[in-house]
C-alpha cells in the first residue's frame, strides 16, 4: 500500500519543470545535510561547532519543507511495510549487530 497525495501535473518535455527543480533541490539539501553532520563531528572548537550546528539546523528545516511540498504535490510517495517485512529487517539488523559485538 502506498501513502501518497494526488499528483500535481507538470509540463512534459525537455524543459525543466517545478518537480524537476524541487527534486534537484531536495537531493542537494540531503547531501549538504550529510556533509554538515560530518563537519559537526570534526569541529575543532565550540565556536565552530556552534556555527556548523546553526547551519545544519537551517538546512535540515529547509530540506523538510521541500520534502513536505513535494509530498503534498504527489511527487514524493511513501510505501507502507507489512509486519513480516519489518520483522525480517529487524532480524537481519539484530544478526549484524551481534556479529559486530564478537
């Protein structure tokens, strides 16, 4: 079962449309957010850490806004996972964790 909103139609063709721009923006924001996570762990002093944290929080908020906009327009869809799939994934991750502890 999918969780989705009705899709807002955009022009087809070679020219970029709103969906294309938002998809690109969301991808970039996710990458920037990951890079700020690394910068936070490697900050050499509290002042630098604080500046990186402020920027990270702003990027994370913007990324969430873009995601929500895309979801509302039906351009980002979610899929529900059945209980069996969730249990199987949990079992796999538990086994991996156990093997790491050895």
